[in-house]
C-alpha cells in the first residue's frame, strides 16, 4: 500500500467516523464499562482502571493514575480476541502510540488535520475488527452496530501494513523512558538512580509486562538521565 493509499484510507475512515457517531442508536450499544478505583498502591496516587467490553470481550483497558488530581500516567491498551494489539500512553509532558509486533491483527491510529488523535482501528485483511474514537487523548470503544456499518465500507479498503520492527522498538524505548521518568518523579529518585525491572514492570507498576524487542534485542533500562538502549544495531531511541 503506497503512502497515498494509506492517506486516502485514513481520510475515508475519519470522514466515516465523523458522520456515523450520531447515527447509531443508543439502544443497540453492546459496549460495557467496568470501573475500579485503587488508592492503596502508592501513597497519594489514585488508580482508576476502566475495562471496556464489546459483545462480552475486553477490547480496551484504560489505567489512569493521578496524584492530587494531576495526571501522572494514562495507559490505554487495545485488545481483540484476548490478544493485546497496541496501546496509547500519556505522560504529563508527552504521549505516544504503539503497536505490538507479531500480533495477529494490525493496529493503526488516525489523526485529523490539526494532528489530533481521532480514532484507532484493529484490522485484519482490511476488515475492521475493533474501532475506537478518541477525544483529548481518551479512547472509547464503539459498539457492534457501529462496526457492522464500518464493515460495509471497509470491504473496499486496501490492507493496512503491519508495524515496522525498528519503529516498534523505538516506540518501546520511549515507553521505557516515560515509565522511568514517572518512577523517578513519584519516588523522588536522583538522575543517577537506576530502576530495577520490579520498579517498572508488573500489575502495580508502570508497564504491565516487560516489553520485548520485535527482533529479540535486550533492553538496558539505565539511569534516569540516560536513554534506554536496545542491543540490536539501529534500534535507537
Ligand atoms: Zn530492539
């Protein structure tokens, strides 16, 4: 698929999403949201965990952490068929999207003319499997009726490309850096401090599971003041 085709694909999808948001009646909505709060993990930190299901299957998990009402980190993870396909992470000063390399489906993100994120798609052979709209960096699952309408359109769309390994690894390095900085901020660590895997990874930490390089490289987290490294040549921050 040429860049021009990709551009046309995104334009069509964005136009479609914008026109259809008000079309689907509320009564057909099969999206449910389960919300849990946790204040016990770290002092002063409120964790809000929102799990979205569509047709009974989890397709979006939003983990929002605030301290004194101020956002410290928001991890949004996209799933289809129980498999993580990609995500979006927001830190106070930056945010980024990523796709999971080797996932059985493709993840793509669409931006409007002002470079604002408007939607995310999980696709397989140009079929839309999951569709999320985005407002101010916060994603919402669309229901099955909406997806069916999207399917009639997507039949004529070209296949989306999977993520490039170097770009995926670079996104992971940025993800690691963001987690490291948030850890240093929350735990008042010096720039020379080096977090351990336990500090950053796990259900109660910043990244649920330690990320893997798509080419099997080894990650060196390093000190707060250093960029994380991958052992594969060319996989740079
Ligand atoms: Zn790598």
